[in-house]
C-alpha cells in the first residue's frame, strides 16, 4: 500500500530545517530555559 | 541551546544543561537576574537586560539579553557585549583622567614661585591616587 506524504507536513519539515540552520549559524546565544532556572534542550 | 553557547562560553552543552543557569551568573548580577526571571515568570517580556556569565576559563563575558516567556518557558537571545563594555570602561577612565589633568593644570596658572613645590607635590599625589583607585575600579568592573 502506497502512503502519501501530507504536503503540509513536508512544508513544516522544510521550515524546521531552515530554522535549524539559522539556529546553528547565529552569532547570538539562543536558548529556551524554564523559570526554575534550568536550560531546556 | 545553539552552538554559539559553546563557542562563546567554552562549555559543552552537557555542562550547561546539568547546572542551573544562575550558577554561571556573576555574584554581583544575581539579584538583578533573579528579578528579571521574576518579570518573565509573571509573563512579561524583557527587551533589555545585561549580566555577566562565567566562562570555562574563569573569566566573565557580558551578555545582553532579550527574552519572552511562554508559560513556564523562557525564550531568550543574548549577545556577547564584553568588548563594548571594556571599551566603555576605558573611555570613562580616559575622561576622568583628562578632567583631573585640566583641574591640576588650572592650579598652576599665575601660581607664585614659593607655592610651586607644594603644588607639584600635591598634584603628583593626586595623580598617584587616581591610578590607585582606577586599578580598583577597573578590577571590580571587569571581574
């Protein structure tokens, strides 16, 4: 059985890849932390 | 956390993740940092905040933050402004010294010859005092 890939999914995957590139090359320090004082992954 | 963290502070990701971020903050910046976390925890954005972070080599970097909360998560971006800070301190010191010199030279205008030695002595003492207190100021600004 052939499974179709949802085009919306492909599009968001591409967005994630693009954001990832910017995230990696940024000169700024970027992070997500919680209010308990720890960095999140 | 993006690779800039490892590049600027010198720690591995794992080292940064296992400790509380307050563990890296300069003792003199702890109060203001806690206050800022409080602001974020009450769901207010913070567009400008500065504090010093401890690097792996034991020195500190000045970081300038912009952060926004979403629930109990904080999205934050910081830039390393250490060089700017050092330049600012150096410029301030330079200005202070220029001011001192102009005060000292004004004293020598129309000075009588019998006051000369005493005024030179006084001026040299003030210059010495300036450099002593500058060493202390700069040390506390950077450390």
